[in-house]
């Protein structure tokens, strides 16, 4: 199996619908990219970046006091990769061992209904790969259907930003839907822990994390699954 992983970043730039006046800026949440990237790159995986619209993306959570964030953001090659993401039409799912949906509130507006990305994730999963997401990244999971017509999350345990966390950050009435509720409607069992504590759930080859503090743990949980998948393909 390939040692390439596809990171999905949001193309949206605000906490609100496109063009909504007064909506706060948003984008992909930096630590939800930088920390998993370091874990997976250090393990020898090559990371490619895709976004719903391709091209430039926008960043949220630009905390450069975090040394992992700073190392990522100040690396010209990595910074350029987030500013020139692949469009979904240029992605060959057969090249990837896993797909990872990074979070950020903006994902709630452009991840759920992107059928191209959903098809890519379904292909990766059905060829024996891993699907993963953190925080609001699981917004990209809600409409993924497998070849049998079932939702990918149906019957699986998942973790994602909780309703209580959404209330705590004051965006309960801003997001277009409550992520934990829709995942449950799709047949998943949403498993949460107290607000903003690290929490990762592995269910078959689906790995999900609750919030930014869970991002590194998602990548760490992916590694043994990737190793098994590689062994089964050799």
C-alpha cells in the first residue's frame, strides 16, 4: 500500500454562509494540520493537500507560540502546499493509504455536500485504507456512502466536536447543523468526553477525534492501522 496520505482542508473562509456580512474569519485550524502532519511525516508518510475548491485556503487558530505550529507555518514548502491545494478532480484515490479531514468551523459549510471528496474517501476506505477526521472535520463524513449504499459512519463509534463544546464557544446557533446530532442521525454512535479534553475513537478503519487537543492522537492512532493495511497488501 502507498505511503501517501491525503489531508483535506476547507476552502471556506468564515464562520457563516458564503457572503454573510459580519461573520468571523475562519479556515482550517492550524494545529489540526500541523500536529498530525508531523506525526505522519516523521513516520515516513508523504502528505498531499486537497480542498473542495482547490488552490488557496485560509487558516484559523494561528498560534505560533506552539512550536509545531510555528515549524509548519514557517516552512515555505508546507505553507505553499496549503496555498496551492489540489482540486478533488485531480486526486487519484488509488494512490492513498488514508484520508484525513482537518477541522475548523469553516468546514461546516463546504465539507458536507462535496460529493467528489465523499467519493474519494469512500474509494480509499473500500480499498482497505483509513478514513480519519478531527473536531469539525467529521463534517466531511456525514454524507459518505459506501458501495452498499450505507453511510460510512453507520454502525461505527465516532468522536467529533460536541454540542456542549459548540455552546461553550458561542457558535451553537451559528453552525448550519450540530455535527454530533447529524452523525447520530446517520447511524453513528457519537462518543464524547468533557469539553476540550483529548479524545480519539477508533472504529474499524475509521479514526475520529473530538477537538483540537485530539489531533495528534488521531494521527498516532492511524499509524498501527496503516501498518496493518500495508502488511495485508504485501
